[in-house]
C-alpha cells in the first residue's frame, strides 16, 4: 500500500517542487542546485527500491506481534483508535528520530537525510535505505496495545507525508502553529549544524514532544541555519551516502584495541571515537564556513545526467508496481539495474573518474543487448518491435553522448583546496 501511495503522490511532490522553484526564482533565492536535487531524489528512489526487500521489518514483524501478543483487540473502524494511533505513532517517531541523533548505529542510517547542504522540498525525499533494519523496534508499543496493521500502515504514511512540506525556506514563521506543530521554521532549525540548533526539534507532526522533553529550539533571525552534517559527505554517490558512517564505525571498531570500545563505537553518541583510534587517525576539524560541495560540470553534461536520472525515475514506478509479481532473482536484477544507474549518474556528476564513463557504457550496452535478446522488459513485459527500436536507439545515442561529454583529460574534484 505504501508503495502505491508514494507512487501516486510522486507527481504531487514534483508539482510542489516546481512551484517552490518558481517562487524562489521570483524572490531571487531558489535554494536549489540541480546536482544536489538529483542526488537527494536518487536517495529517495533507492529507499523505495530497497524497501521492496525489507517488508518483513517494516510490516511483517509488526503484524506478527499484533496477531500473537497484542494486549487488546482494537477495532480499525473506531475513530479514537485512529486518533490514539496517530498520536502514539508520532510519539514513537520522536524517540526514533531523537535516538537517530544520539546513537551511532542509528545515526548511520538517519545521516542520509541530513547530508544535503541545501534545504528544499527535494531534501524531504532524501531518505535512508538502511533504516528499516532497526526502526521497527520503536513502533512495537503500538503493536503491543493492538493498533491494527491497516491502521499502523496508514498513520505511518500520514506522518511521513506530513513531513514533506516542512522542508522549505520559502515559508516563514507561522505564529501559534509553530508552537504546536512541526513547521518549516522548526524543521529548518533541526537541519542546522550550528551549535545552537544541533540535535533539536525531533518531532514528526507535533513539536510538543520537543517542548516537553527539552529538545526544542526556535529558529533565530540573527543565526542563519547552515545545513548538512559536521562530517560532510562531499559525494553524489548514493551508495556511499548510505554506507559512509557504517564504514567509519566499522573502521573504528576494527582498529580499537579495547574490546569494550569495539562495542561502544556502535552505541555511543555520534562523534565519539576510541582514544587510541582517534590518536592514530584524527578526523578533520569541523568548519561551519566550509565551501559547499559543488563540483564543476558543463551544462550539457548536467543535462545528460538529468535525462538519464529522469528515465530511471520513470522506470522505478514500474518496478514498484511489478516487483511483487516477479521472481526474487529477477527482482534483484531489476533493483540492481536501477541502483547501478543511480550510482553511475552520481559518479558522472562528479567527473572525478573515467571509470564511470566505462560503467555507463557497459550499462547501456547491456540494456540494449537484453532488449534485443529477450524482446521484453524486466518481468517479461513484451515489447513491440517499435518499442525495441526506441530503447536501443536511446542506448546508442546515450553511448555516443557519454563518450563525447565525459571524455576527461584531467580529474576534476569538488573537494576543498588543500591550502
């Protein structure tokens, strides 16, 4: 159900993004960079694709608990069950979100949402692909009291969809609304790396939880919010975005000399490192005035990346609709094709290695070869000769553009200069 709703809501998301972009342009402050927006939406696509494999965590365990250990048999037709369920869900979300900033292994998943150094509606779509592994634990109280599965699924969607609109700089303070509900102003502060804003405003729908538990902060006019994380990702690679903090935690745990430190790495607050590891491999100091990650890319190259990304986004809607009817090997292959494409587009946008040009070439050749040999799309969807010609022609034209636009004579990095 969630996949269907998200798929149906996607055109609305993009319509609102376009409206925000237009309003920002008229005001002279769009807040958008094409490469950053592509990266954020790519991570949202990956989250949906990976979610097809993690339903056991997202719904399966919850459904089993309701069926076997729920204390009450609550009716899905009762209004108060829906109201209570939404309030309890938002309360549980507050603690999941808060722990996502206070426990390393949970931060490793949640960090994806904070990596963008811009703040706009595309940032809302920037979601983790690994959060499902542990997030389900925080919603078990709802299963224990017997909130029906169908109610849980819908209120989870309500809580998720509500949070889309608060990711904008185009809406200012909203008076009394800011004091009760999560609003754009409240959530802008949550995304800040400034000392005053760090680790605040965790609510999903209600900001009251933060006011009651001492984690609320107002957005200050004299303290502009600086977005991102204190350990900047500096990459458009969606795979690295999802795995970067896990990789750092594993590195520290592997090299720590004390066994307790090897365990503590995973449950400590973000930023904590074993003393012996930090001494041997000190991290870079945080600089709030750092240059925003924006590697140079020609207009034509960016247009190519945007076209390929748009096609991958369109095909994702078919994957989400069809994966339930596919065999697991075919589902994995389809998901790999989509995620591989997003990974390659991210690499092309950085223009830091000619390897991505080769990978893109292999992807295009493999796609064309598969179409010609099977005369069908993933899932056995038969393609007429005219459709086959169109897809193969697209692959051939894309292959030619790849070698023309990304013919690197030197490496171009988007990182800060050494001096």
